[in-house]
C-alpha cells in the first residue's frame, strides 16, 4: 500500500481524495447542526379583541451562514488548493529534469540529478544520470581517438614530406607537396572542429569591444586590412568560443575579399556583430549550405582560395552555444555580411 502512494499518480489521487472527503464531512456536520432549511414563511393573521386583524409573530429564521453558502465555498476552496498542489506535484519533476538538461547542454560535468521523490521522478532521474554518464564516456573515448588519429596520421605524413626531397622531378615534387599540405590542413581543421564540439567552456563577462579591437589590431600587424567600429558593453559569453567564431569570420572575409570591416550594434536585448566584406559574395540559395561541414562553393569561393570548408561550421556552432544566431546577408554594393546575434538574457 505504501508503494502505491509513492508514485506520482498515487500522491495526486490521495491529495484530491482527502480534499473531497474533508469538504463533504464539513458539509455533513454543517447541515446536521443547522438542520434542514426552514419552510417558506406563511403570513398568519390573528383577530384581535376589537375585531381587527394582526399578523402572528414569525418563527426565528436561520442565520445566513447556516445555509449552503459556507460549506460550498469551503468545498470550492479545498478543491482549488488540491488542484494547485497536484499541479505542483506534476510539474516539479519535469522542472527538475528540464533544469538538469539545460545544465548538461552547457557543462557535461554538471552534478547528477537527485534520485528522490515519487517513483516516476526517481526513474526519470536515474535514466537521465545514466545518459549523462554514457555521454561523458563517449566524449572521453572520442578525445582519446582524436589524440591517436592526430599522432598516427601526422607521423607518416611527415615522413612523406621528407621523402619528397629525394624526387628529382621538381614539378612532381611541388604537386605532391601541395597534396600533402592539403591533407595536413584538412587533418588540422577536422581535429579543431571536433575539439570545438566537445569543449564545455563556462560563461564569463567579456568586453566584446576590446576583443574585437584586439583581433583587428592583430590582423593589421600582419598586414591585413581589418577595420572596426561601434561600441558595446560587456556581455556574458564563452570567451574562447566567441574568439574562435570571430577569427573564422574575419579569416573568411580576408581570404575572399582581402579586407574586412567589423561593426558592433548594441542594445539592451542583444549585441549584433557584423563582419562585412566586398568580395564575390554567395548566392542566396547557397547561404545556408555553407554552414555544413566540408561544404565548398564552386568558383571564387572554393578550395583554391584555401580552407577545407569547416570555418563557417565552427563559427555557427560557437554562436549557437552562446544562445545566438549566425546568418549571412548580401552586403550593400556587393559582397557578404556575416551577422552574429547574441542575446543579453
């Protein structure tokens, strides 16, 4: 019997049953105390000694609170309280599970759920904790695989680059060296992409304006034409994720247009960062496709310009980890504008 009322259904049924029984018991005693409702009054006339008629005195009427108003009101209030408490019983496990899922999306090492409460809540918490442990194990295994792949592939590629020096045909040597450089570049980009996916960086307050100015000055020191304008107040972000995103967008603009302009537009609701170039641009129907891993456009924005098709993917996933959105628009006068929207809530 105890196990039956240790479930969410049992607790909710018990609360409603107690409320209904108490309300009816009160109504029973209330009506028993005050008796049945009195009959409607009848005017009785009494003849006086002088022959005149006078109304007989009426019996004492029951007070207003002796009627059904009080017990029915109590029943109504009791059922409202029981419904509220029942709704809390139903929603509390869901709220706990939702909060735990949100913490897990930010940090895989978040504390596990407390496996207490009704049977259904304990089962859901136990399943959630098991899922969290399995995700951690998979991420750990993938990290070990990444280390092994990085080591096992780099070693033979390095040996091949050394053996290229023994080839007398300079043209063939150059072609093979270019192929090896492409393979190493793809390996580095893939490992960086997978590393970004597994990173669980905590949020911190960051002066985004100072970060943008620093990236712009670093690019200028290397001879690139990168300008920035606009102002912003500090924002709570994942610093490394935001830096990675901006670096990829700036590199993308410099690769295809030679110049880049960064604009900051701040508001109480969100911070908007635009990375603008005046290069060849991207057709509207292909702007979403460029966020897919290893996707490269034909023409001027292709592999011949450098890159392996992961920069925009890394940038988009970094913005989404911050709760924002990344979209591509056409620049006025020609070119491409990467618009990053970061919420302040």
